[in-house]
């Protein structure tokens, strides 16, 4: 006894040279419309466990028709990015303290990378950084 899936499927045909797409209710209608494609060959390719048929001119695949709303877990997840906004007067912003706290909270390697990145933005191609003002501190 063969179990038939309740899902309805269509045959989706994507023509590569014209960028057009056609939808057929079944494979037989496609093969009757385009006799150069063999029904048995395409049927073997498009059986449930196999891949889409594809050559230089066309890609033929079966797609399930979505007739009901998908459950939330399968639907495209809504972005959960919340905007962060801080409205303050410019003289009260105190960004220097906030910036200092942020960078002191970062690892030394990330701080050094950011410093190098900013310095490289100021230099022209082939120009080297003037290190006469750099103080070297030995970490202990």
C-alpha cells in the first residue's frame, strides 16, 4: 500500500537564458509542453529522495505549495534588534567618561588593534607612523 502525502506539489521550471520561471501543476504537463524533455528521466530526478534536474538551459524542481500559515518556529524569525537611543543635552553627554570606561573594559589586544586601525587611517600609502611621541611601558 502506497502512502500518499497530503502536500500538494508543483513543478517549478527556471529558464537560465531568459531568467523566466514557469509553474506547472504536474510533470506530465511540462513534458507535453516541451517534448524535448523526457518524462521518465525527469521523474527519476524529481522523485522525493532525489535532486532537481538541471542542465545548461533549465532547472526543473518540485516544490510544495504552502497552503497554511507556517508555525512560528518555521517562519522567518523577526529581527530582535532593539534600537539603543540615549537623548541628552550635548554638554551633559559625558561621552569621554563613557568611552574611557568602555575601552578600559576591553582586552589589551583589542585596544591595541583599534589604536593601530585609527592610526593607519591617518597615514598615506607607504607612509610610516612617527613614533617619536610613543612612550613604551614594560608590562609587569
